[in-house]
């Protein structure tokens, strides 16, 4: 029968439409199983005992085929969407496994009455999420997105990790197409949220910077609505909440001005009428800053383990959350000072002869520009730029690589090294004696072994696919 995925046969027997319809598991039924077995697994290589396995489909596999294997490995149930694999009552048949996972998370979220902070943005999402979590966890039992589980699968898994012990949740939301943030908001249902910034990234998916604004602005759309109070302990799903907005970012201010927020936004940045304002006092290369609670007029100093002037906004976002939720200053500063990046985002690594700024988890034109700008400003005797290609630039690849390279050439550093085919293609376009070019990371490794860099502060930045972490051992 077209569209059913089953073949006609005797009613009520495997392979028939009636069999499928009468054996479907509803979201409410699945939720009752989840309450008894509140651990979700999606990988048969790591099956926690008594978990519920969701047989998600991938580009190269159909996890329905692993359902029985998951049960044999210790899963209490396996959620499947192919009736051919419903071998027993531990196999729970649904119409679509991914949609069911999202619906289950949405249903679970509606039972929760804790603050949920959602954040998105072009750059700084993960660092800001970690900083907010570092601050709020000084006072509350907080759950935050693990790693970069910030997509249509990761967000539901994170929501389903929230249990009765948690007093707050911090949910990172990523996207490379319009309407993705809208979907993730419908699942996470944030009560508070922020956009770190809007810049040029994933242009193949968004089409243009205007597309990025529309996509990221879907979080503002959600927060701008009038929130519905819980009814019998259950939240409505139509949106509403408090937006935290960087007043010093003109793009965000423009985006916010186009929306009518039911609850007045909270502003942070560099203005005296913001909830929190602040400025950098040292960048050598670790940041120190002075921040002010403008409600009380009191100012405080804090030393961080972060580098990059661009991280000031991320730090102030976390501080503003702490002030808003009435944490004592000592707890706010302890959270900021205690956060140490370990994810190759603005991470400082000191070797015997060099100081490395490891920022090679990802790269796009916006993050490249501020990273280059930062190394031009930091206090260091000798500075070196090592930049790798940016991916997912689409038709803008040539223009954006040219702009980044020109920024690097205009920045006062001792050496500039460009790695990748996109940067190499720019070598012949004008006079480039002030730089060294390599087509691949392997070529760069050979060149750096022949001509080692010593006694320098080195920025290493490029898209994840360039795998620039391979260079670290050379320094």
C-alpha cells in the first residue's frame, strides 16, 4: 500500500496496516515508559542499562536494524518506525523515530517549571553557554548542553536529561537553515534567552547575512510573545520570555527593535543604563575586566582564563544572568574566574617556547576577523598568525577569504601562514611577500618542521575540517 510501509495481509497480523495501527505507541504511553527509564540512548555501542534506545536513521544506516541488539545489550525498550523489526513488546512502534524523540522531549519540557535559558548566535554560543553555566551553577543545580549537542537531535536529548534535581537549564541551539531555531524553541521552550551575535557563517544554508538574521531572530520571535503561566504545572508551548540583548551590538539592537517584547528585555554591554556594563582592563593574552552592576552602581574586577577581546560580550552575558537571578557577586566572579576553556575555543596552551591561542574548533569570516583583530591588540613580544580555510562559504568563498587575508596582512604580526586551497588561490592575486602559503595541513607541518617558530604568541584558527590541531605538537 503506497505510503504505509507495509503490505496488505490478514488483519491484525504482522505486515498489515491494521497491525501497525493497533501497535503504535503514543507519546503519552512512551512518556510513562520514560518516567520509569529516564535515560535515552541512540548508539548501540554505548547502551546504558535500562535505557530507551531510539533507532534513528542516518545517511549510511537504519538503526531499526539494531533494535534487538540494543535490547540484548541492556536497553529496556527500543523505539522503532519499521514494523518488520517489532519482534516483541520491548520494541515500541512509532510513525517516525526522530519526530517521536522531539515530541517526547517537548512533552517532558511541558511538565517542567524551571527557568530554561536558550541561546544561539553565529559565534560564541558554546563559550557563552559554558560561562552562563559556570556562573549559575555556583548557586543552582544547573544542566547545560553537553559539548555541541545543539541540533534537532541534541536539543531533545538535552531536554530529556533534565530531572527533578535540576533548578535551571542552559540550552544551546545551532542552525544552518532558516526555521531550525524555531523548531528547537518549540522543543526547549526557553523562558529566557540571548543571541550572542549575527555574522557570516553557513552561508550555503542561509543564503546571505539577511538569512542569518532571520534564522537567529527566530529566538527573539519566541521570546517576544506573551508567556502563558503554567496550567496545572504544565507550560503552554506558544512561547514568551525574557530576552537578554547586547546593547553594544547594532545588529542585535536593530533586530530587537523590530519586535514587540511582552516582557521588557534585559540589556548588557557598555551603557550606564544597561543592567551590567564592563570593559577590558588587561589582554596579555588572558583577559581581565571591570564590570558594573548599574542597578547598585558597584564595580568589580575579575580575572579570567579566556583570551580574546571578543569574549568580553560573552562574559558580560554570563554576568548579566548572574545579576538578574540575584547571585552574590562572589559567586558570579567565582564562576567567571573558574571557567577554563578546554574545547579549542579561545584556549591558551603554553609550551616550552611558545604561547598558543588554540581557536581551531571552527571558523567563519566574523570569528576570523575578531580573532585577527584581537592578536593585533594583545600584549606580546612576537606574534604569529596561522589561518586555515573556512568551509561552507558557498559563492562567497573567494570574497571572504580575500577579506580575511587582507585583514591579516594589515595586522602587525611577525609571521603570517595561510593553509588551504582557498587561501592558496589568493596567493597569485597581488603581492604576498608578507605571508607563507601551504595547500594542506600536511604541507604546513613539513614547512614548520623545517623552519620552527619559537618565543612567539601564535593564533591557530581555521574550520574544523582543516584539523589544525595537528600543528600543536610542532610548537
